[in-house]
C-alpha cells in the first residue's frame, strides 16, 4: 500500500484534514523520507519521525515520544493525546498550525527506531 492507496481509505469527511496535515509535514520537511514503514504514511528525518493514521473517528499524529507533545497538551487540553500521539477527533477543532511544533519536536528529536 502506498500513500495514495492509504488516502483512498480515509472517509470523505476527513480527507481534507488528513491532506492538510500531510501537507504541513511536507512543507516543514520537504526532504523527509516518506514510507509506509508503520503501516501508515510515515515521514523520517535524520533525527526523528512522525506518522499519520486514519482511525475510526479521528486522525492520529504519531511521534516517537510523549515529550514532543508536552507544550501542545498544555495549550490544548481538550484534544485527546496518547503517550506519543495526538488524536484529533472529527468533532474537535483542527489546530493545524499548532501541530507544527509537535512535528518539529519529533522530527528533530535525535531518536530513531
């Protein structure tokens, strides 16, 4: 499965948000290596990675550590987060610009798997 095949599985009502998030990542890190390494669109930089997944009722932005989310969690406590991910539910506001710091924190983390 490639990015286009994966995007085809995203429900229509969520595709615009999904595309915007992918676009944000590629605009911040145009030279990032792209893959489906984690079974979802994954972007790898020399120092770190992020991945984006379509879930049942939200989009997940995965990072390699909870510390990448700390500042975001303080600013947006209503947005659900996990150990190393942000889960943007369909009913949530879409804080796209604010996700840039989460992405940068993860992509410049000096952590790889």
